[in-house]
C-alpha cells in the first residue's frame, strides 16, 4: 500500500495560529505534534514509510521536510501551482505507476484527527482488499451521530456484491458492509441533515479514499479528458533528468478541480465503507471543544487554564495561562500579543477578521 497525504492547504480558519507561512496542518492542536506529523505516524504504522507520499505546495516543502525528515525527498511532490485535489492525486497516481507499481493508494488529508486507531486500521484493511481486487474508487463514509451541516454527505445504494457484510468479515474479522454510492450531497440545511440521520444510509464524506493508481487514472482520462496528455507527460517525466520544467508545464495544463466534483460525483464505480473512526476534520476553533479534554464544567483547553464559575469554553494558549471568571461558551485563542475572543458557534467568522485587518478596519 502507498499512503498519500494531502498537505497543501492554506486554510485561514485557525488564525492567529494558522497563517499563509504556517497553515493548519503544521499546528499542534492536541500536544501530540503537528497534525501532519500525527497523520504521517498513523500511516507509517500501516505501511512501509518509504511508501508515504506527501502532496504539498512549493512554499511549504521545507516545512514538510522539517516535520517529516524521514520521508524521502523524492516522495514529497510540490505542486507547481495549486490546482485542487484531482490533479494532485492524479499526479501521485502517475508517480506510483512510474515506479512500476499499481498497489492501492490510500489518500488522507493531513489535517484531520482520528481517535480510533484500531477502527481506522480495520477500515483501511477492508478498503485495500476492495480496491486491490475490484476496479472501484473507495470512499470512507463516517457514520453520523448528529445532524451536522458542515459536511458533505454520501448516500449509500445497494450492497457491493463483491464484498457483502459476510465477505468483509472474512477480511477484518468484523461485519463491515460495503455499498455502492448512490449519490453525493452538498452540505445540507439542518432540517435536511436531520432527515438524513433519521432515514439512515447517509454518511459524512471524510475525504479519505482508496484506489489503485490505474483505476484513478482511467477515471481521470474519462471524466477530465483535457488532462490526459498533460498527466501522461508528467508520468513519463518522473525520475528523469531535468524533469522539473516538464512537470511544471504539464501541471499548469491540468484541469483545476476537486476529485469529488471532477471524478467521484460522475463515476459509477464508487463504493463507500461506513466507518466509526473517532473522526474530526477539525474545521474550526469550535471543533476543539469535542477534541480536547474537558473539565467537569465542560471547559476544554491547551495550556494551563483556571475557569471560575465558567463552563463550555475553549482556551487555546499553549505554554501560557488563561484565566476566566463568570463566562460561558466562548473561545479564547492567544498567540504572542494577539488574542482572539469569540462566542462558540462563531469561529467560522475568523475569515471576516482577516478581511477587516487586510482592509485596515478597526471596530
């Protein structure tokens, strides 16, 4: 198995810690190391570290190397230009094929947290068995426990005959059904999300995938035919002298689109494996309330904090002390001389703060 880590994001939702120079995947959210490092360690426990490939952007290559010095430099692919996930994953598939392999590639975002390592290993084992023996594109669907509106949903269809619940049990030792994907759904309203939860058969789209490189490339050529020739050029260039310019020009000619929109929503050979992984995409400061340890009043934090007559708060102040009196349901983030304070449920508006700062607004 090859493990491909998507690590080129430049998200701004974790300001003031996430910046263009050091985005979210390089932040230590839990005290266990950066999110990229935690992801890489999780994958290194499942495959040979020499088969871990990191997809990033040019100005983050040195950050990746500093976090993962044990990853071979040839396994760090720097996109010449940001063109979203479809071309970057296609390039990773072409890189693997250039090495004479068609082993399944497990594709994971670098900035998600997974609390259940055993559950993840079980799901991966099944995904590798399915993708290794069938020409399918495998998605991991997270079993929802609430009507979340911040995720896309995968609607499961009929069971995938090649891997019934019984067949899956032979691989994992557990009953773990595999379904054909009926449809992908955009982030829903709360009413629609509640309907999905009540109906069943709907799963959060985790952004974790598995497939053989040849299967992804076939899908790429079918649904994004304009990218076929550039991808072939890139594939031939890998490992050759003076390949940088060929890869740069080829990549610039690739379609700019996500793998979800460009391929998965169009393909008929997509299957979903329902999974319970203790998964979080850590999408905003609000999400830390569910991730970090909480005291008996529901306060969660990184760094020392003292909270008197206060509950349901999030304090993120690594190496510092946060003190609160008589406040509930707020988020406090401190970095050097910069402090962010907001109500829980409002942290998505951090982007507005950045826009205000860029426009010179105050108040």
